[in-house]
């Protein structure tokens, strides 16, 4: 995708990736021009270590959206999100053109209980784990 391109990701949300710094992106409803400009003003440096993943959740009309960024040496073939011991959900990934070594992901889940453990895993084409993050949802 192109830098600053506002890509519809579902449920009325859009996501845009910024080339300033690394692992910088914006998610929101409607026109993201203003949030992009604000993010650009504060962007710089790496937000994630190599083989790192970030994660966050927000409530949407019909559940929860999980979003984050990944930074890996090898581009992931898949990225999955698992709530507790439940079934893994495939996330969709967005990456800037070229080989930036990072990208973002998003997945819509029916619901995530408070204090649930989220596991986000980036997988290589051969199936081995490139990066993994386990985090707790807010109370």
C-alpha cells in the first residue's frame, strides 16, 4: 500500500501506515487526514524491536477490533490472534510498498472477555514462529 493511504478495514474503520519513523500507523473512523498529520508530527525511531509485535483492542458495534504492528526479519505469511485457549483467528496484514520490514494487522473478534489473554503470532511461509506476543486485555 502507499504511505498515508486510508484503507477501509471494516466496521467503518480505516487504517493508514506512515513512512516516518517505523511501525507508525493510525486507525479510526471517517477521514484520517488530521490524525495522520498529528501522528507525523510525533513519529520517529523504531517503535518495536526486531521480531516484536504490538497489540491493542477497541470496542466496535459488533465486537472488538484487535490492531497492532509487527517488525520481523522475514515477512510473515500469516498472523493469527488467539483469545485464551480458543480458536485462532486469521488477521489481515497491511504493508507499505517495498521491503520496510514491518507492517500492521487487524482482526475483528465477536468479543473478548475482560482479563483475557491475547496471543498474537506472526508465522513464516514454512509455518515457524517469527514473533509472538502474549498480553492481557484491560479490566
